[in-house]
């Protein structure tokens, strides 16, 4: 598989959410006391500067304390960001794979791995169709007309949302 680790890169506006808050979300959804031993699936938090490193290390220590485990039992590494390589389109946005016509439209609209991965529309649709948006179908319906989808796809997604209301 090579010398890589599968990861996500999050672009965020620190005026909206802080790195510290992102770390809080991470630790709340992460099992830090176990680790797959392969480099491909290792547990890690990445930082871009010393301030982020210190926040990451502090949050790791707080998580250990919260769980009542020794810091040495935390299997999550704190590492500097080096290079980030986007996975191919077919590895992006897993939940969209259930909607091949939608995924095909989005892949044509966002033809490069980076543009597809960075697409707000593809990301939001993937989250709604998966579990990341906690299935807030009313909000989904409010946003749907802003996504620039062909009418046929929009109608299909509206029907799916109405079934779940």
C-alpha cells in the first residue's frame, strides 16, 4: 500500500470554529485507546504550527484523563502536517456511491479529485445521505434548491427526504 496514512483534511474558518473545538469533536468521536498497527490506518491528529501542536497535545492529555487511562495508553499520535494527497474520485464521498446518477453528475461537475473532494455540494449531499447531518431532512430540503442539480436529481432527492420526514 505504500507509506501513507488515510486521513481527512479539514479547511475551517477559525472565526466560525476553532482548532480547539475541532479537537473536541474529534476526541468525542474517536477511540484513542486502540489502534490498527498499520501505518495506513493509524490514529493521528495533525497540526500546522506550534500553537496547534500544543492544543493537540493538551487535548490528548485531557482525553486520557477523561477516560481514566494513562497518557501512554493513548494510541493517537500528534504529528505535523507534511503532504496531503487527495484520493481518487472513486474513493471520495462514500455515501454518494448509492446514488450513481447523482455521483456521475457531480463527478462531471467536479472532474478532478481535489475539486470533487473540496466541493461543498458533494460534501453536504454525502453528509445528508450518510449520517453526518443527523438526518435533518427539513434543513436538507431548504438547501436542496441551492445545489444546482438537474431537476430529475433534485426531484429524486426531495422524494427520498419526504419519506424520512
